């Protein structure tokens, strides 16, 4: 199984940006965690990160025929991007949305997710472990 892991804006700033919410581990630490988890679970992963909405849409579209499933952390685009929702719908691959923090317990605007409407599940508030859980859910499908 091949899973494309797509991370949105500001995740490249992990360890620096609001460490009281996101922790002190870096984006490189997250990538290493995802690769280790995938290896332990017996799947191949391709990891992508961008701060640009169009690049995220391109990456989702390029997953068609290249991946079996998607794990996506749209970050701030969660609450604003119909384009990401439409791209997920267009490729029709099983997808799980992930958030490091518990978005439901934060500001009201963070409780709305467009991409989740095209996802089979949402995993939030588990930090890096959320990515492992998302991969496990996709394997179970």
C-alpha cells in the first residue's frame, strides 16, 4: 500500500510556532515519525509539505494513480479551502484528515473543516501519533 501524506501551511515551522500548542519537535522529527510508523505498519509513504494552496491541490491530484490513499493535514486551509475539498473529491481516494492539536477545543472558526467532507475519518489532538492512527485506519479499509 502506498500512502501520500500531505501537510499544509506552517507545519514547516513546528518546534518554533506556538510550542505550547504544537510542541517542540520539528517538522524533520514529524517526517521521521511518519516514515518509522509507515515502515512498522508495512506501507510506503510519500511526504509533501507546502504553504501554498495550489501546490497542495496539485499534490492531491497527482496522487491519482500514484497512491492508494491520502493522509492530509490541511492546517489553516482546513477552514477555508473548497479547492482542497474539491481535489479530494476529484481523485476519490480514501483520505484521513489529521490535526496535531484538538481543533474542537480551540477557537470556534477551527471547528469547521471543508476537507473532512471528503475524508473517511478525522484524527485530531494526538500530536504525531495522529498520523500513525490515520495510516492504521487507511490500512483497515
